[in-house]
């Protein structure tokens, strides 16, 4: 073919292949690390969720009108013992 010798005369463009390879593998590695960090932080945030104590539940039920003041005071005394 008449164009082949001219195509390979100058190899200055050959550096682009390792650069593309580096970008693909490096980008994949960065993406992998970011995903792992996000998964770890998501699990850590789930563990830090504050659980309602019995006293919190009692206060919420009293505020919502589910229990009377007498029931509230009686249960409160029992919980404080």
C-alpha cells in the first residue's frame, strides 16, 4: 500500500497508547476507592443513628396525647427506678 510507509515514519503519536491505558486503569482504581469509601461511610452512618430510649418514647406518647398525665408520671417513676 502506498500510504503505509508514510504512516509509520513518525512515531511521535505512539505515546498516546500508554496514556490512554493509564487513564482507564487509574480512573477505574479511583472509582473503586471512592465506591468503597462511600459504602464504609454509609454503614458507619447507619450505626450512628440515635435509638429512642424508653424515656423518649414515653415523652413522645405523652406529647401526642396517647397517654394521660397520671400514666405518664407512673411510667416515668418506674423507668427512673
